[in-house]
C-alpha cells in the first residue's frame, strides 16, 4: 500500500514540475516576445536606431524595429503601404504625410535639433572680423544671418574679406553648403529661415511672398553646385577636412560626436541668430507606430539615449543641459541669442525650394 501511495505521489510531483516548466517557458516567451515595427526615417536618425542600447531598450518594451532611410521631403513620394510609421525631420513634411494618409493629430514629436553652421576656427575668425559673426575667444559663436544675406546678394568672395589672405583654403564665393531643399529637410529649413530674414521678418504665406525672395534664394542654392542629399555626408566631409569652409548641419550631429569623445579639431559651431528647429515628428500609420512614437517621447531610457545622440528631448531642457555640461565650449545649451524662425506651410516651402533649385 505504501509503495502504491509513493508511486502516485511521484507521478503527481513529476507532473507538477513539468507543468511549472511549461508555465515558466510560456511566461518567458510572453515576456520576451516583440512586435516588429517597420518605418522610414530621416538618415540623421539612422545611428540612433542602430545603437545597440536603443535596440535593447526598445526590445525591453516589446519592439523590434526595421527602418529604411529617406530624405524627409522625399517621403511624400514613397508608397508607405505596409509601414507602421514615417519619421521625417520636421513638422511640415510630417503634417503633409499625415494629411495624405489620414493620420489623426496630434503627432508625437520626441525630440528636436536646431540648425547650425560649422566652420573651422580660421573661417569663423574671418567672418567675425568682417561683421558676419560674433566669436568669443573660444567656444561657439553667432552667425549673423542678415549680414550674410547682404553679402550673398552682392556676390561677396572670401578674398574680399579682410584677413582671408592669410588662409589659402578661403577662396572663391562666400556661401554655406546645404543639402538639396527639394528633398532634404535641412536644406528646406535653411530657405525658410533665410527667406524670413530677407523679407523683413515675415513668414512666406503664398506665391507673392515667394516671389519677393526668390532671386536671393536661387542665388543661395545655385552657387553651391551639386548638393548632398544628406547632412551626414556633408558633415563627414567637413570633419575629414574637405569641402566648403561653411556647412549647415544639425546641432545633434556635433553633440553626438562630442558625446562619443571624438576629436573635433578646431571645429567651431556658429548658431545663426535666426534659425529653424528641426522637430523630428513621427507620423503613425498604424496603432503600433503611434505607440512607438509615444514611447520615444516618454520613456526615460530612450530620452536619455536620444540625448546621447545629440537630440534635445521635447518638453524640458534639463536632460540635454546635464548631458552636455562638459561641452559648452562648442554648444549653446540654452540657445541664448537665437531666434526661432516660423516655417512656411508645406505647399509654400515646396514652391520656394523648387524656385530656388531653378
């Protein structure tokens, strides 16, 4: 009798252990299961989403991301059927996409970055000596947009600027290298800020406004010749010592490089006194895409990682200020002396870009 009871107990015990193992596996599988989300993003965010820590943080929240890159303004021409989200670099193309696909507002805007002009110290010094910039003894400076636009309208050359003769690399027409405004966000925002200053502080609101500044906008773009489609390529060229002395990039690109501890040489950041912020805006095409956008906006770890890649999280400056405390030589943390230019409606900005490209 005792042997029978022992056998029965053993069977129950083995069965209980097996059930516990199965339940544990089911629980583990459920906890590690991830949703695969597909999106198209601006190239300036490619390193952020490829960061292993970002991948890990998203996986911890149940997401596996697959991304493809595109120019922010070029996204409008893509067939986004089957995608969960689009993530252009500013609100204007995001609103255009939202209208096209019937996406409800508001759109998540996890982080932003102002546009800046990078220069080597010699070029920045010549600009300052000629009233085109202000530059402290060391550190970041201010780029005077109005003075620059007057110089561009007059076809000024580096050789006409006092002090430039001491630097052989400073020759030819004075201009800022930008990306193609018809396909790239930074190039389009450059025109938005430049036209705002050129038109006496008025945001372009239609064809008549575009007409008033079109000749100057055309000059700003045509003098550049072939343009890059991505700020990544232009910034890499600048850091490697090739290309134009003045290049328009995102502040996030500089901040990211500094956070990585890389040597930036004599790089000098000039903040235009009138600039445009790049509001990275998620266009959710599915509910999973919207949930991802909200997660990027609110999750503490993902916000921290965004700062590590140079972006300024929406809603507070404390995270960016704390993370970049060691780099105030290069970065204007509080954007002191920087005016934010309004951005024209998407249709108007498209017309401006087309006219500028000719």
